[in-house]
C-alpha cells in the first residue's frame, strides 16, 4: 500500500507541466489547473505530509499495540462446525467433545486438522510453555522434521526404534525418516560447543513429531502426528544434569498450574529414549487421565507402562503432594 501511494505521488509530479515522452498519458483539460508548487515561504501539508506509522516500529516499541489492533474473533465470522451427535469413530469423551465443539477434524487414523478454536488454544499453551522455559534460561530452536538415516545409524537407534519410525526414500534412493524424537539432531549441533565455558546449555523446540502408533486412538491423546515441545540439556557433570532435570520438573508443574490442570509426577518408562530418571506429569483419573498403580511398599504413583516394561525397575517417586 505504501508503494502504491509513493507511485501516485511520482506520477503526479511527472504529469505536472509538459507531458513526458513515452508517458502515454496527458493531464485532462477539464480537470482544472494543477496546484502550483509550494515555495519555502508557504508550507503545505501536501509537501510535508504527516508521518506514516511504521508497524514494525510500533511493534518494537509496544508489542501489545499490534495485538490490540487485530480484529476480534467473532463467533459469526469464525469457522466452528459443531455436531449434534457423537461421531461413531469417537470413543473417548475428550475425543467426542473436541469433534462436537468444532476444535478438530480427523483426516485419517492418528492425523487431525486443528480448526481455528484449537489453533488459538494451542497458541496460548505454546506461549505459556515458552515463558516458563525462558525463565530457566532455555534457548528455543527450530529443527527439520525430516532426518537422514545416517545420523540415526550413528547412534545405533535406526533399528532400535522399530516399526514406530516412519521411514521413506528420496528420489535418489537416500533413506530418510520423519522425526519422532530429536536427541540425534540436537547432539549433532552440540558438537560445535568448543569450550567448557559454554556449558551448561538447555535447548528446546516446538516441532511436529511423527510416530507410527499401533493403536492410534483417543483423539489427540494418542496420534501419529502431533506437536511436541522437547528439551535437551548439556552439562559438565552428572550433578549439573540432575539440576537441569529438577528445573524442568518444576517448569512442567508450573505450566500445568497456569493451565489450571491439577497434575502430579508419575513414574514412567523412558523406553527407547533412554535416561536414568523419568517421570510424566499426569492428571488424576478421569477422561484423558493417566492410569496409575501404587506398587506395594511405595507411596508414589507409577504409570501402567512401567509395570509392563521389563527394562524399567520399579522405584518409588514420593507422595503426590510433594
């Protein structure tokens, strides 16, 4: 729009006086005389117009000003396709509600389109997570969703991931995978850390993950394509890594508190992801809640996957209020 205004002003100057050769256009005879040029003694708003507000400068000075100028989201103008009945493919109550209230639509098993209401919710959740991660000094990255097979073979996990990894080949025959986790990619970037003075580092991202779940069910609870925030710490000592683990634990609990969702630490299996310490912030039982068990002799909670995973030793985690 600014370019069009500038072009109009230039055209007006060219049209003043004798027509320019090749202009192909003359000033109409019945349009009246052009306004005479303004002298130095006759200031004019035409020559000295009021400054045009630069949206970039406005955003830099007051980021909230841009948001205030955006039109309000009105129900009558928003795509919110509600349903009267529960769809046949939806079993979980959360899945039924998301479909009936117009938040999501299923493209195929495990793959969902987020509609405008869901996008707004997702954006607010991302903002809360980003604020809490920034508070502990974490740095945000954005990494590719498609990875070459060699980085996974180098770590030995190309075969270990099994059938849950989506694999494909490019036109030249090179093997690729759609990212299901990002340890390999983040550690390849960490090789550029050249001095201990650069440590500790905490890096994270929001990225689409792909996992070929054998039982894609429950709507957004178990899908094959989803947005995940994943975080990775690099330190000099085990004590430093433990400190980072505890900081993340506090961050996740604060995130759930800000979202208004009661959550407790639940012992979980890390599976092929590895790691000595592992837990999941799980809500209490209910629609979408994590199933739990209380092993004999412990006061903590454990996810049912832990009890069925022979690789994971049972370990008490502490009381829920802790």
